């Protein structure tokens, strides 16, 4: 038999790397294919010093997968010694999955109790059948794969990992139950993380709310709808190859009545998965499709989105409709400038980022068409130009109101710093437009620059600050902004004085006078200034509110 350089094959084959999720999924599916009905996955963590020795992390150290399947019989050992075996072709096996163990860890040990023998060996890239130790022994059938000396020592999140595994395997366990075989997978761990020490995913508890088929370009797709109760939320489609999830399509992160998971299978997806089932490969656009891959990603994702929502709408008792009404109310509040009717009738199921992304794409396209028309000398409706500008202005006004509303809800102890940093971050000169938010005070100040961007004016501000501190025995906490006239000279000023929360009525009233004196000092030194706006940011209680 021709030999193969397994180390090189693994390095070239698994270019994208392997995760704990990949390794566990491979081990569990092997157990299922071996006829197991009881499978255990144990995640062993250990404390490890941090990079600088001054902290400890709880990192994943060992993964152990045990099952009651048929084990490593002589036939199975022969298959194990061969790469790209074909004996699992009818169930989607590729014959290379176990190589993920070697990519992920430096030590893989296998122990398999058969009816009359105990089979033990260490799996390495140089594995040969001669490495197998066979000892006469009787006992309960059990096969254990222990994966240790992991290449990456990371603080694996048990909740996320186990939930992902349940999503990956839910369809497979459901279909096995439909065929009369109940499979149970128990997850255990010692991480001390806020997740049950034992968690069981059992096929007899998995129920498909609905099933649905659809055809696209001659290919058939099957959909299975599963539901998980709150606090889990969202709607996600799981694109499966050979009954295992390969890719997730988020339909809604916002949906919060429960969580809907729709597993989608098809011979087309089986053919499109790469050999280690880490990726689906098909053309992105219809223009790139061909006879081998007739369905593009764009067309398929759009159709899956449509079919999944149709399944949910058919099978629910009002939770989708209630969510749609609530979501639309929120969207109209936060994005009243967006025409929800222009979003293909599905605005109620979209998340905020999808709404904004779709809206911006529409706006960009409208703007591009107008610019192209003007460049080519074609007639352009000034109403269209005006509408683009008014839409942007409406967006600004709404977002400004939301920012101000959020600032009003700040806890008192952090209000001063938050407000100061919102308008102008402390210890910055405001040259970066993202640091200068004077427009929060009043949108008419959108064109104002920070005063410290001008050397002469910066010197005047320092002098006034020193003079004010000398006279009043306190350093003013002031942000000053200006605009210029048509000759480039500053002609308007905005002065803002910040006062700590909790100041009494006398301190707050004094800040008004301090702000006026500071503004007056600046005006005396800058002869071109014709207009000054002075603001004090203070905490307004009932007593201060009624002060004349």
C-alpha cells in the first residue's frame, strides 16, 4: 500500500484550524455511526498562570468522549488506518474527520472494551496497526477517546460550546429518533463556570414543530423547525451537510419570545460542504453559478430566509405577530426617517443593523444615480436632491434626540464625566471631529470648531483661564468653541462650564456668573467676536429650578 505523509496532509488540509467544537462534533458523530446510544463528553479544566505570572486562568485541558458503541473491532481498526475511507459514504462520512484530533492536540489516546478484548493505542500521524495493544478482557462495552496536550490553552466558554454542540447535533438526533433509535449525549465539566455540571441532550426530548420542503433550480431542500423557550432568543437557520450543521444564517437576533432554530438539509448542501465540513462552498451570485453549482449563495440565503419565516408564521400562536408589532414600534421610534414599506415587507423581523444597512444602501444608490445624472448633463429634479438632504437631516435630529435622552439617564455619580466626554473628551483639543460634539448642545453649532485648534486663540484661552483662576481661586472647567467669518476671523463663541453633580444651589448659581465672566474675558481679548453663547451644565433639582 502506498504511504502518505500524514503530517503534511493535515497541515495542508486543515488550513483554517480546528476548534473544540469541531473535535467534539467529530468524536460524537463517530460514536453515533458506531451504534452508540449513550455518549458522554467530559471537559476537564485546570488552573494555569497568566502571561505575567500574576493571575490564573481556568483553561480547557482535556476532552474525553465515551460511548457504548461497537468499538474498535478489527474491521474498524483497518478503516481507522486508512485515509479517505469509503465505508461511510452512504451516511456522509468523508474518512478524514479523525485527523481533526491530531490537528487540535498533541496526545490522542483510545481505549475500547470489546466483548472479549480490551483494545488500546495512542493515535499519532505515524499510527500503524502494529501499535495496537490487545488484551483478553471482558466487561461492559465502552470506547473512550482522550484528547489532551491541546495546542491552544484557552478559557473555553462552556455555555457557548455546549449550546453550539446541541445546535450542530439536534437534527441528527431528531432523525435518528424518527428512525426508532434514541441517542443521549451527556456533557460534564469542572470549569466552575455558571453552567450545570451535567447537561443532557436526549433525542427523545427533541421535537420538530413543523417540516417544510421547497425547490430551487431543480434542487430539493428540507426544513425542520425547532423551538427553545425563553430566555433563549433569536431566529437562526442551520445549514446542514450530511445532517450536521456547517453554517448558521442569522434571521433575527432581536426576536425574544423564544428561540427558533430551522435546520435545512439538501443533497446540494451535502455536495457543497468541504471535506472537513467546516465550510459551504458555492457561487456568491447568480452570474457566477454553473451546471455543477447552479444555486448562488445570494439566491439560496434569500429563499431560506423567506421559507423560515413562512414556517414560523404558519405554526405559531401569536408570538410572531406580537413581536412584529412591538419591533415595528421600536423601529419607528428609532428610525422614523426610514420608509418601512420599502424593505420588502419584512421590516418587522429585521434587526436594527439590518434596517440601517438596507436604508443606507438605498440612500447610497439614490445618491449615485443623482450624481451620475448631473455628471451626464441630464435633467435632475431638485425635489429629489432636497429629499436626500431632508432624509439625512431627519436622521441627524432623531439620533441627536436619542443621544441626549441616554445622557439624561446617566447615574448621578458618573454624569459629569460622561457629559463632559460626550461634548468634548477631557484632555483633548477637539481636532478630531469625532471628539468635538458641541452639536449636542444645539444643532446650530455643527460648524463650530474647537478653539484649541488655533494657536493664537489657544494662548488667549490659557491666559483667561490663568486670570480667572487667580481672581476666583478656582480653575474653570470650560470647553470653548468658535466659528469664523468670511475673512477667517473668529466671530462667534460657545462657552460651556461643567459643574459637579451634588453641588448646592449657591454653587450652581455661582457657575452662571463664572461662565459669564469667563466669556466676557474672552470677548475683551478677541476683538472680532460679535456673538457669544454661554452654557452651564449643572444638576437641576427642584430648589434650583424655581430660583429666579
